[in-house]
C-alpha cells in the first residue's frame, strides 16, 4: 500500500501520511529496495484510530496516545485516555456549576444604583478583603470615585460578584471563574450567556460521542497489533 492509498481514504496529502509516520503516529513502514514506503492494513487502522481520537481528544493528546501505543507503552496510553476523559468530566461539572449559579441569580431583581465595597460585602456575607482579592484576579472591575478613590460597584459589577460568589461556594478556583465572568461580560449579561451554555453543552456532548468512536477504532488497532 502506497502513501497515496492511505491518504486518499481520508482526504489527506501524502506528505501528511509521511509526517504522521515520522512523529510516531503510524508505525514505521517497510521500505522497498528503492526506498519507497510501503504500508499495510495495520497502518490504515492506525490512521483511522488517530483521526477518530483527534476528533474527541484533540490533536496533541491523540498524537501522544498513538506514540505511546507504537512504542509499546500500554499503561501510558491508558493514562492519557483517562486524563482526557477526566478533563471532559471537569468541563461538564463547570457547565453545571455555571448553570446552577445562573439559576440562583435569576430570581433576584435587578440591582439599582451603585454601591461601595463595605455595603456590598455585608450584603453577601463576605469580607472586603475578599472582594479586593477577586478584583486583583480579574473577576470584578469596579470603577473608582474620582474624588474619594473608593471602589464603586454598579449593577453589572454586583452581578459579577454574586456569580463569582456562587461559583466559589461550588468549590471553583479563581483562575477557573475568571474566564466565565469574562464570558458574562462579553455576552452583555446573564441572559445571553444561557445560549452560550447550551452551545457549550452541545460541544461537550459531541466531544463525548467522538471519544466513544475513537475508543472503538483504537481498540480495533490494539487488537490488530496483537500477535
């Protein structure tokens, strides 16, 4: 089987096939007396496994998985797969935490007027130092009163603080919360974010299905490698 024969099935270039072999995604090919690569059904199965894995686990992880298999490191292979599934589970839990936080925010009426750090901290049962720490982490960005220099929290700031508070109570770290708060800001509030969360959930589901397909093709490749 020539490189072009492998490439044609998946719409790839022959150079991509050579590159996959060079980095260890495909097992080493035999060479003809003239130096041309010759591939076998085992290589075809390896390529199918890699492309399926890349769809669910991403190109980098899929590459590491195939490299581990081809050097006979089965335990490394399984660890990589477990870690990737663990990341998917963490992402699902993050979505669920944000959805729960949004549900908790929904019944609360719109904040009116501006407030300062002390009254806001007392209202939420927090310490002012906590709000300052959240500000340093980028979770909230209150403006400063030009005359007094005091922090002034408008309605959007209070929304962000309350959302951060819900997520912190759910056990999430500041570095995990910051991009979610940024998403709320860029969406223009909580309501538009609900559509983003639905899209996010759909992408996670698609990723999970792709992982299942990758597992099937990977198992077929592992069985093909057995003596």
